[in-house]
C-alpha cells in the first residue's frame, strides 16, 4: 500500500476533544487561536496547553482569550521521515516551537517555510489548515508571507 494511492489514503490522527479543550478546537475551526489567561490580577499570565488551574500561581480561574496569532520561532526541525503515514504526503516539512506574543509556546507545522535555513527568531503568524473532515489545525507561516 502506498499513500499516493487515494483508495488507500491514510487519515491523519485526530485530536481527542474534551470539555476542557473544546474552546481551543472550536476556535481553530473558526480561524481563531484560543489560549487561556489567568483571571487573577496579580498573575494574569497567558497559558497553553489547556488546563484547569494556572501553572504559575496554582489557582483556579482561567479564561479563554483569542491570541494575536503572532510570535517567533524558538526552535525547529525539518521532518523528512514522518512518524505517521497520514503526514507522508506533506514531507519534508518544518515543525517548530513558536513563542506567542502572549508568552506560551505552541508546536506546529510551518508550511512553505524554507527547509534548510535557520528560522530561529523569525516572525510568524498563525494560519489554519484542514486536518481532516471538519477539523482545522493551527499552523504558522512567515509573517512576511
């Protein structure tokens, strides 16, 4: 079986959407990058991945906000050999750690990014790509693009 044969296409793994993560995934499907922010005035730090309490002040009280979608590359790698057949048709691609303006790190693909250049410090912005039927996934593109 080859992934080039559409009759044997392998689907990408899908996220497990829970009550806790639903606002993130609903936002992605609407083209919005949603993260949490601590509601305590003496903390108010932005948080990602979704949690039930603030990892900084350890108190409950996180609210969902729409992130700016802007950030910069902290680290990256070029994936040439995927770990799931559902991504084979995209390889090679850049996978990066992105520090959002708001502070949290997100890990995502960077479609169209140069494969063999250093991207550390490069400004990026969020975009959304189809990741399966009815599912959008945040990716990051060069801010200059």
